[in-house]
């Protein structure tokens, strides 16, 4: 397998990007009164996952890469909460969002773990 030439080659970014797209699709169905609250926050947190993975790609040091990936992990947890809240409020949910988030989380954790091991 060839090394990634850009962040779009990273499987973890690809999964995160798919989650962003499904978040946009799901939140389009949320009530209008949520437009500037839950809808906006959920979308920003989802974007933050993919954006921080992308930003980490060009960081020179492994420590810097990990720092941005940890921010992505924190945004992922924020999205996990928004999925719970959306479900509890009976808002329309994309049935693929939770599995997508879990898959992204698993790949991201593995990526961070590998980077940490490379520092040892």
C-alpha cells in the first residue's frame, strides 16, 4: 500500500467526511427552530472531525499530528452526544449515522495509537 499523498487518501478522513455528509442530510429534517442551535452545533462538530484530521496531515511532528487528531476525537464525542440528544428529542435520524460515527471512532483511535507507538 502506497503512503497517502494527501489527507483525502486517509481512510479515517474518508469515513469522517461521509459522517459530515450524513449529518447534513439528517439535520435538514430537524425543526426550523433548531437551525441556529442543535443543527448548527451538530454540523460544526461533524465538520471539525474531518477538518482536524485534514489539518493533522501536513503537521511535521508526530506530536502536532496527535494534537489535531485528539481535537478530532473530542469533536467526535460531541457528535456522539448530539446523536443521543437528537434521538431523545425524536428528531429524524439517519440510520447510518451511529454506525458511521463508531467506525470513524475506531479507525481514529487506531491511527492515534499507531502514531503514539511510533514515538516510543
